[in-house]
C-alpha cells in the first residue's frame, strides 16, 4: 500500500513539472503577437506590431497604421528572404518568432504616437524622444549645403525630398557595409547609386525596397548591412541626398577584381572611383 502511494506521488510530481516547465526550442511561441496568421488585408494590433518590428529592422518605411497593405507585404517578404524563412508574405508562428527575437517593440510608445496622429519612424537606432521631436516641423536646409556645413544631425524633418530617419540610417548601413574602405567620394557614390535606383522605373521606388531587392547588394547577402555605420558613412548619405552624385547618374557598380558576371561587364561604364566601376 505504501509503495503504491509513493508511486502515485512520484507520478503526480512529474506531471506537475511537465505542466510548469515552459516549452523550449522550436516549440516556443511568439507570445508578443496573437495566435492568428497575419496576412495582406488584415488590420489591427497584430499589424501595428508587425509594421513596427519590420521598421525597427529597417525593412518597412511606411506609416505604422495597422493596415496590412502592399508596403507591409513586401517588407515582410524581404524580411523572410534575408532571415532564411519561407517567403510567403504571411506572418505565421515561425516568422513571428524570428521577428520577436530579432527586434524590439515599445507598444506604449507606438500606440501613443498613433493615438496622437503623429507620423513617425520607429527605427531601432533612434530613441523614442528623438523620434517625437522628428514629428515637429522644421525648415529644410538649402540643397546646396552639406551636412558638414549645416552641422545638423539627420532627421526626417530636416532632410530634403522627404527622406525619413529610417531611409538615412538604412542607407548609411548599406554604404558602410559596401564601401567603408573606399575614399569618401566612393562612399557618396554608393549612396548616389541607391538614390538613382529609387528614381528609376526599373527598380523599387523606396530606399528599403532598393537595398533589400534580392541579389542587389553584397552587404545584404553576407550580413554586413547590419554593421554599425560610422559618422562618415552617414555624412556620405546626406551629401548624396543633398544632390552630390559623383557617379554621373550610375545605377550599377562593381569591383572589377572580384566581379564574375559577364552581364555586369557588358553595362556601359561611366567612371571608376576607388575600387568600383560605376555604370549605366
């Protein structure tokens, strides 16, 4: 009888441990979201969080409004591509888990800004206080002036042509990842190519769309896009935004020492800056 009672207690303790110990590994769920699969056409809190997390990582630069439109769809697909997930444009459990691990989400701040009607950029490298300041109107500097002349930090309101903080930060990441060993003119040139692609009908019409277009930039493919850029890279971006294009309107560039594509060699070449040849 005593052995039976002891055996029953052991079974009960084991059962309680199985209930209390949380799931781990691949079974761990993304508790930050609800259980629903978020897809195009959806609205609500899950979409707000999805947009905010994608924008934190630099994939989404649209308005955080809780409406799953085409901008959110392509941002999500780009995220899935870069993180080795199934590219289906659906925010299911696996995609949500990856987003939660890779990003942060300040729900109180995001929803507070939405409630106030503010348009803001929720990029990971910028504190909420500076983001709130960026929503205030400020006069734009003359396009002829560079960042060195104005002595202003890049913000969504003091940059010409409506470029957001997210655009500037993402371009700085790309410039640093692609050309940090190049002369300053070569870094400005890389930023200019990104802007020229945004303007071209042959490429996506957003900075994030251009940078994360599959196969477009080596720094995205090898992960160097996520290195922390220095101030020189940021200055190069601002100079390019302010109108300096040392490439002569190039939309491609390559390193002749490493390029193996016959197609890129066939492009009409404009000039060489540092190690890169810029072409049309």
